[in-house]
C-alpha cells in the first residue's frame, strides 16, 4: 500500500509540474495530443436497418452504424460483411432463435458476423450476439499475409451462447479482442487452419487478448457428442499459429476439454500479465484438466498443468473446492465482474 501511495503522489506531482510548465509557455510537446477520431466520425457512414443483412464496405474507413438495430430470427449468416474497403461495425444485436438443443452440425454452419472484407482492419464495437455457432469470424478468403497487422479488432462487445467458435480465423490472421464479455462459449478463440489448408502459416501474426471476461460452456449437443466444453484456445499446430499477447483477462472453465487447451501454447506467448483462470468443476476434474491439452505436434511440448507452471508469473488459477457450491464460487469470483461489465458497456443494451 505504501508503494501505491507513493506512486499516486508521484503522478499528482508530475501532473502539477507539467501544468505549471505549460502555463509558463513551455513544454508544449509534453501535452497529450487530442483524442483520435472514432468509428462514428468516419466520413463514409451507413445507417443499418433490420431488413438488410448484407453490407458492403466500398471505401477505406467506412462505418456501418447499427446502434439500436436488432436482427432476430433464423439467418444462417446473421449479418454478412464484404467489399474492398475497411472500417467499422458499431452496435447492433444479432440473435438466433434456434433451439438450444439443435445439433452441433446445424450450429456449425451458423455465423453471426462473418467478415469477408478485402482490406484491414475491421473494427467491431458495442455488438451483442446471442445463440449462434460462430460469433465474429474472419472469413478464410481474407487476404491476410503472414506478418500483417490486425485484420479484426473486436472490443466492448457481448457474445453469449456460442455453440462453436466465439472468435474465429481459420486463416490465422492477426486480431485484437479486448474489453469484451464472451459468456457461455464452446470454444473461445479459434485460430486453427482447416485440414483442407494444411500449409497455412500465421506464425508471423499476433493475436492480442486483453481485458476480457470469457466463460466456457457445454451445450446439449457438442462436437462429436462430447459432454464437456472445448478449449479456450483452439490454435494452429506445428508452430503455424499466431503469436499471443494475453493481458488482464478472467477465464472461467468447468471441464477438462477434449480438444484445444485451457492455457495458451507457452512458446507462442510474447506478452502475458495479470490473467486469472477460474475452474468451477470438481477437484477431480481439475486434476484431470492439468493432464490434458497436451502438445504432441511440435509446439510447446507441454500439458496444461505444465503450462500453468510456466506461466505462473502472469496466470493465477482459482479452483472451486468440493465443499463449495458452483453458485457460491461464481458469486465470489465471476458474477460481480460480469455485473460490473454490463453496467459500464452499451453492448448489453443493444
């Protein structure tokens, strides 16, 4: 606490000093620059409507303003984005009304917001997606060469009940997922190339995952009939997956996943700070989880328990004791964070 107070006092002193310097006519170079324009400041702007499901980006820095627009129904592709330009998708609620008991095969074809833009980046913010297979997906046709900057920035968004991949790039593109709530998802982050494209390499790309709340979930019908949710990380193998920056996230798992991993491949992590992995399953399930997610295809060569040790400086695991109910565990370690996020983000109201 003493160091925190000293740090705060130092910040105040620095701010006062800079203010005095500026008032005396000096130090103009130290004054922060004005805030950069946001998505809604783009000159090219289109207002979305509930009757239109396909949107083209004709120019650079084009914005689809979907605030207050609901697409509710049974559309295999909820809202489809394409075109040669770049830009933003702001707001909107895309909700599938299919039965939660539908098969995984049916959900696998359902994508809420597929992104087929030819340029980069697409910025998606304040979006609410519910009850789809994939949430926000970079389509395989996206021309993202190995070593390119972010093709997708997903922020301030709420994705819930994703029966397949919440955020997906089969093309292994660079992406940023930040300050979002991914609630009840079968796979959280899917950056694995398809079997039909075995030579795809994204090892020069980087996926940034920061300031998110991510909760895994097992549905009535999962891939191959599994009764457990899958991994948080579904990553390309044999060293082909993107690098990772993982900072200030809270992950919630319940099972030892039959595929993917609960923790990222250690050799792909280039930045890692202040992450929490909550495990709400039984103590026996936790012990099983530490022995799964094992790499045998030339990545980090570890299982999840070994990854937890290797990432001990930036990951804290909090597990539920068998003497505590799941509801009490979530009330202590998860529910308040979700309530706080929803209270401060517009996406939950879309």
